[in-house]
C-alpha cells in the first residue's frame, strides 16, 4: 500500500533532521512568519500571503517545527489544565467538603495532565501497524490529545460524593499521641484527608474498565459505525456536554459553585447570603476577596477574559487568534493582579498558599507519580455514565480524525477509514494509560484541526513538537503551581469560552444533515438535555449542595432515598426526623446502587440526551425524499471514484 511506504518508521522519520545544519535548523525555504504574526486591521485591504502547504510526511526545520508545535500547545494548554486537574482538586479545597491532601495536589494534577497529554499525543501522532492484522494504532496525523471534557462532571461528582460520605461516617480514630489515623473514609476537625483521593481513585479504576469499550468500538466496521453514531447522535451529545459544563462555568464567573447554589437557601435558613469564601480565613476560590455571588468584581474579571479574547479575534494575528484562550487568561490574570480595594486596603484574588508553595518545592522538576499514587477502585454505580462518556468520546474522535484527514489532504476513502480506526483505538488505549498515569481519559482535541488549515502545516513534526512543549510545561513544577493560584472567576471567563466552543462544535456536527427527521431528534435532545442542564434538581433533588440536603433527598424528589432504606432511624418511617443528620440505619445496598446509577444517567445532560437520541435514531424511519437523496449522493460518490 502507498500508505505503508510513505510512513517510514511509523512516522518517526519526519523527526530525522540534521538540526546542526542551516537546512535542519532554519530550512532552505523561508516560512512566511509574517503571515502568522501580522495583526488584522478590519479596514485594511489585502494582507500577507498565506504559507505553502506542508504534507503529513514532510520534514520541517527545527525552529519552524517548535514554533508551530508551540501554537498547537497554547491552543489546548488551558483546556487541559482546567479539566485535567484544576477543577477536580478545587472541589476538595472548600471548607465544607475539604480534603487537604487532594487540595494540595492541585498544582501537581495540572502538571500530570500536561505530561500525560504530551506522552499520549506522541502515541496518536505515531502510527504503527498491528502485526498480522489490517489494523493500526494512531492516526499518523496531527491529532493532539487532551483531557476529555465529557468526564469532568462525573469525576467531580465522585470526588465530592466520596468526601461527603466520609463526613457522614464516624470521626477518625486517633493514635496514642492524639493524631488522627487517616483512612480515606473518615474526617477529623472538618478535614476528610484522603477521601477525595479515594473517590478519584475509584474514578480512575472505573475508567480502566470502561476504556475497553472504546477499544472495541475501534474494530467496528465503518459502515456500521456510521449507522450507530451518525452526526445527529454524536453532535447533539457533544452539545449537551458543552451545555452542562456551561452551567458550572456561569457559577465560576459569579465567584464559585457553593455560593452560587446556596445563596437563596442560606438566606431563607439563616437570614443572610452565602458568601464566596470565609472572611479572614483566605480559603475561598478567590482568596482574600470574599463577596456575594455575582459581585461585579468577580463578573468583571471574567468579562475581561472574554473581552480581550474578542479583541484578539478582531485585531489579532493568526497566531494570537488561534491561541486566544491562553492570552485571554493572561489578560484576566493581569487584571486580577491589581487586586480588590475596599476601605483603603487592597485584597488579593490569588491563592497565596499555592504561590508560597513554589518557594517550598522540593524540586523545580516534577513528573508522574512523584507526589502521590491513587488507590485504584471501582464504582459500579458510575460505570454506565462513564461508558456513555467513552462512547461519546469515540464518536467525537471519528469526526475529529475525519476533519484532520481533510485538512491534511488525505482523500482516499479506505485510508481515511483506516486512520479513523487507528485514532479511535489509540483514544481507548491512551485513556487506559492515562488512568494509570493518574490523569482523566484523553481524546483528540477538535479545535486544533483548525490550526492545520490556518498554518497550512499537516506535518507530524509539528505534532511531536506540541507533545514536547506539553511535557516541558508539565515537568516544570512552578508553572502548575502558578496556574493553581488563579482565582476561580478568571477561570470562569476562560471556561465559558472553552465550553461554549464545545457546544458550537456539537451544533456544527449535528446540523450537517438537517433533515426533518434529524430536526425532530435534535429537538428532543435539546429539550431534555437543556432542561436537565438548567434544572438538574428536577431529577437529583434537591441539588448537590443545598442546606439540609440529606433530609430533603430522603423525603422528596424523583426517587426519594426512603424507598431504598431497609431500616429507618427511629421515628423516620415516613419522614427523616433529623434536619441534616442520618436518616437510615440500614440500606438495601442493591437498590441503593441501582438508584444511584439511574439518577446519575438522568441527571447528566449528555447521558440522558445520548440515551434518547441513540434510541430515536434506531427506530425513527427516514422520509422517502431523504432516502432518495442519500442514494443519489452515494451513486455520485461511486461515479467520482
């Protein structure tokens, strides 16, 4: 096959350059850097000529490869950090659900995510044939890997649930010296040390098992794959991933999740709003700046990120436009550095504990497993939502790799199908490896496809360089620590843009075939998915962090917990007698796990959306006109071939 002969050493041949020569360092042809660095002036006519096209197997001089790889890296750096560590560990930093160990690990988890994505990008860009089979591992294209947003709601819920379960247990026992014996299932003086890590370990272990479904999907024939996961199914599910995440993003913009969800309930109970932190304790998401949810200081910082990113899209050069999230974050951080002034005093938005830890680092270099390893467990009740996330990730990868082929000028249908198969297989195996690394599952980052079209470079050399930069950012420990100190409201502005782009990419995908049938399927997806995203307590009543949550969840809601209780506490046969204490002495563990599984699927916008649209796609017939158009299109493709 031509494909086999063109890819020497599984793609590594593109890195064999003599970088000590002018040809290998700079190149004989001058790349038009002016095109990438020239600002856009809306009133200006004409511009700099775009660069010439570099094919996927073309060697690049070292400096050009590093420049283009850095561009890919900056385009995904923030998305990886937020979904790969920042938001996961941040939930364990709040006083009411605190795991001091997990909170301290935030900088290292960010570094781990960057290192993991760098290593796994090499696996995806590297393309190897599986001996004795027609199958491949990897796409052999610039298919960069990043932590998948699809798993973020699940892992956050599992970490929080594990901490809250520990709070419900008896306090930790103490040793002879009075120090607590930490087990990961108990708390001492409000600190549930190790409990969040226990929940994270359960997530990683469940992902190890669930990732095998993506490996299996890779071997499904393309014809069947298209029938099971057409764009309307995958696109609508990706939309709901973005929609669900945007709801959380809006809470970050206003100052934090807990104050967003409890301002009204606390006011009704105690007569005052829930502030975003505790005055004088500097333990909030915005350190010393403790204000009410939605304060203009919080919202203003988030808006500064969006405003600067918008200015870059109007006036910026192609380089800055493609990396707008990174520069938007930098601008928001600069604004936050000014601080908040009140009564003649200036208060800091930045978490000083993480900044101070930079000076106390044992070494400026870090790596996988250095700070901690997590106890690998398994959560049966979370298996189904995680399986759905892997199926969604697989379908999304199919679309991403197909677009990468288009931008890389790979046009042969069989070769495209082979690269899609290799990409999905690498996604599954990479997610398995990622869990062993201690990082969430990985997937191809679709936004980087646009960079191939923008830079006119499809050479895998740029993909390997992107991996180099990711690993470099990861191993330099102070970078992760600095990122961990960023106030949550600034991160809110970034994730609004990032997760909004997830929603739009799903919308673009599912509207490719906008027939009457698919319009109805999309209508159902949006109706149910958006309703759950906006009012999730309709299913998981009364919401994740409401006051007196345990009593309300036991008594009320879609599936009250009293229906899975064997032996209620005395006086709790009909209603829980405790305001926020135990309601049941003995649970029916089988029913309790079944209840948890069903509610987790129903309460996740993307999960319930996938269940409905997958079923509708299988049972809803096509209109005669649609079938005729599809047959005509297929006949035309055969004639062209």
